[in-house]
C-alpha cells in the first residue's frame, strides 16, 4: 500500500477555500476503485474533515501542528521543519508527501500544490518577504520536487516565469468541488427557509468570496450602489484581509454609503446554507482579479447557475455555461451584465442547466479522483 500524506498547515480562518479544496480532493479520491494507495490527512483538530465512509482515506490529529507558542516556533526553526509533523509522518511510514513543499528534513517524494502566480501580476498585494519566499518555494520545488497546478493557465505562467529551471514534469489537476447536491422536490422549501433565516425577501445576486484584495468586491459594490440595479447582492465571507493593507477600510467605506442595504453581508455561514443561497440566486458573481481555479465558479457551475465573471483567462478555462464576462474595473460592464441576467432569467432554462450540470458533476468528479490517483502512481 502506497501511503500518501497531506499536511494541512492552515485553518478555516486563514484559508477556507483551501479546506474546501482538500475536502473535495479526498471525497473524489475515495470514489476510485483501487486498493493500493491510501491518503492520510495530518491536521490539528477533529471536525475539519469527515473521513467516515471514505475509501482509503483517514486522518491523523496532531494537537500542536499549528501552535504559535514561541517555544514551539523556535524548536521548528532550529530543526528546519514542523517537529510535530515530522514525528507523525515518520510514525505512519509515509511514502509520498502531497500538497507539501520540498524539505530536506522530510525525505519523501514530494508534490507541491501551487494554485497560481498572483504575485507575478500583482506584487503590490504582497510584502517583499512574501515575494521572496514564494519565489524561493517555486525554485526549490521545481528543481528538487514535483509541482501540481489546478489549471493550465497556472502551468503556462510557470513555464513563462520559470520554464528554464523546470527539471521535472509538472501536473495539472482541475478540481471538482464536493457538493451535497440536492435535487429533491423540497429543495425550494430548503432554499426558502435559509432565505428567511437571513431575512432575504427578494431575488438577489450571490457573491460568496473571501474579502481578500484580489477578489475585487469593490467592482460589484460600485455597480450595485449605482441605483441602476434594483436587485441586491448577498455576500458571504469574513470581512478581513491579513495582507490587504487598507483594503478592508475601502470596502467598509463603500458599504457605508449603502443606505438601502443593497449589498447584504452575511459573514461566514454554514456550507450547506451557502449552497442553498447559491442555488436560490439569480446568478453568482465572481469579479476576482486573479484565480488559480475558482471554487466559487466550480460550485456555481455544478449547481447549474449562471455567472458574471471577471474577464481573466482561468475563468474562460473553467467555462461555466451561459456566463457573462466583465473587465475587472468596468463598473458599467458589471451593471450591463447584471441587467442582462435579470432580463433573461427564465425558470425553464434554469432547470435544464441544472440537469446538465448534475450529469457533468458526476462524470467530472470521478475524473478528478482518477486523475489524482494516476498522478500519485506516476511518482
């Protein structure tokens, strides 16, 4: 049995998209009919992942994995890696480290997940230290390990910026989200209950992104506050950005002018509730300036929703049905796209798109799991 370890070195507050990515990965992998590869998740606490019922997937809990105590940080720095993780990996006799950076202290075959090269296009979003660390990580893993990308757009950027030093083949794994799709007759009742909980009493657009600077919420906010659109935007996500400087102050200043509550912010909400709100919306908006392979887009795509997307290459690669594309700073374009969605909305078309999405979801989710299994075997 090939043992593959996935260290989860972040939490929900830091990167909810990453947590959901791993949930999707292990769920898809468990669908593969095989008995020669096992995935072991190494995380800090119970409850983040549910591996019950998943084939060849389990988790190991390491209580001190993400400890920020000074003594723990000094010990990890002196040893050159996370000591608690090192001991757990050794105890489990891991063969391959997946989604983990190459480290000489961890003598395993390693494949590192690099979602995108946002730092090359928007270096102003990062500190000088962050830029140096990101560049060092790419160089180290390109030369000494293997790299995994979520899109061909990211792979093309890698070849553009680092092609000459790439010494090993790189892999592309386009992920498919883990959705508890519910197409039962009472789905409308469930959507209605969630809307009532959050006091949503009209049609709405849905924007479920974290409030990081590159997510470009201000485009949608400016559009909805123009008074040209009478239907509100419902947004989820924590109103914080640890590296965005005064970005959150900008968002707050824009929202301050929203006297009619046309941009309704719900904060972090339950994942099932998020999916019901997505299904109940007129359309989903993702105005992001940069993505590796957007979870928001994938979830909306497989729930049969139309999307209004920023006009960036990876959104075209994801290619959700019947989508509209808007330049990242084009407020008038966003207003026009929202107006078009409103005028064209048709329940029959929504139902047909949902049925097609359900078929695609089942097929592509299996392909996702098989592709990951094949990549692991190729190492």
